[in-house]
């Protein structure tokens, strides 16, 4: 904690003329390594490692420390609030506030409500986000919520394309061409392959129909290829440089998995890659709507543009689906389900 404080103060000292404002903000921040120092606060946002067995004891301890008026929030991106709140005495004062990384740049916040949440706590939280100039999307409690509920199947399909013979650069180029600011393979390295695999596992246990993740991802993680943070993911990275380079070690792992399934490297058309990845997200969105995770399809559009980098000129995932038309969407999904399995089967109307 002290290292974080020293680092921030050093950055302020080297800052631009705007540093007066930065100094003012920093002067209002106090630091502590003791949970007990959170006792007098109005709101606590827990943001420890994304593991139920790590998060739940922290939430329970904070509730025991803080007053009965304190709002407790979790920054979880995938875990069920029902499970996190299982041992709480005041679950009506507990909600999810999922900020996106980096939080000071990303405007979206998923506000996760559960059946026992107090309306007053929800209203107060929305008021705070307005003051922070964030864009909240209120979602119902369900593993993955909206953004990761769509992101994890998207990533799952990326690795199935790799396993079937598509090159990492072909996948990335196709989706940048489609309008994303970054290709999904490079994004998986930036996010952390271990984080992606863990998050997908949470969803698959809750929703088995999503299907398994490719062996490629699991073997890369087992080999220590976690992405940019280790210098090796699907791509390779030089110290201090985020430029993705070809990784002979990762390519060997990919080739070995392909050989086991009788596949080989082959050229995929950009349109085929785009269709597989976008329709996979649209398919999952049909379940999000059927389960009433959001109130309106427009909420998915806001979440995908601001949280996933879905190209804004396309209006969002549901806007694109509406432009295609329901009949064409279902026709495409039914064909993809026949070709690639039930993970493309849409929710029943």
C-alpha cells in the first residue's frame, strides 16, 4: 500500500500544470492496510481477487466492521451476488458496482441488483455514479451479468477458431476491420489468459450449455503463458513493450492441439471470422434478454459499446441484430448451430 502511495505522489510531482487539481484530489485520500479503518465510511467497494473463496470472507468481515448504515459493494465481474452474500446479516445493503479497467478512463459501470437489495441503496449508488460522471447500466444478478456474459463466449469462440486452424493475426485483423479497437487475441493477452479461463469457468459451471473452452487456452495457462503480464501469451512481448510478436512456443502448443483433433492451419475469410464471433455474442444476448437480466435491449447496446469496445458506428450489438432482422438472425444461428454445435442455439422466443 505504501508503495502505491509513494508512486502516486511521485507522479503528481512530475505532473503537468493540471497537477494542482491532482494534488487537491490526492490530499483527500487516506491510506490504510487495516480493514478496521473502513468502519466510519458510507460506502465500501471490495475489489479483491475474483474468487468466491477470497471475496466472501472479505465481504463478511467488512460487514462486521462497518456500521449498519454502510453500503457494501463488490467489484466482481462474474460471481453471483447471492453466493457472495450468503453469510451476510444485511444483504439489502449489498450490491455490485462493476467498474471497468482502467476505471478512470472507462465510463461504464454495471450496477448489479439482487432480489433483496434496498431501493434506497440502489438509488444512492446511482446518484454517486452520476457524480462520478459514469454511465451506469442496471443489471439483474446472474453470473457474468451483461458484459462478461457476452465477452466470455466471444473469447471461447476465438479459441475454437484458433483450434480449427485460424491464425491469431487473421482473427485480430478481421475484428479490427469489423470496427473493434483491438483484436480479441491481443485483448485476451492484455486481460490475462488465466483471468479469461477462470471467468469462462464460472459461467460454464452456472450455464453448462455455453460449452467448454478450447484446450489451447488451458495448455497456454499451464505453460505459464498468461499474456502481457508474463511476457508470453498467444503472442510474445518484450519488456516494457506491448507490441504483439509471434510466439514460437505458443504456436507449438496451438499446433499440438490442432494435430490431436486432426486439424491444420488454414485460411479463414474475414467474413467467416466476423460472423462466428459476432453471432456468438448475439446468441448469448438472446439468453440475457430471455432471462430479463436487463430491462431493455438498449442496455445491451450501451454495455457492448462502452464495456466491450463494440464499434459505436454499428450502434451496439442489439442494434446490429435489429438491422439484420429477427428472421435472418435466427437463420444464421440455426445454421451455425448445425455446423458448430448447440453453443450457437438461440434462446426460445
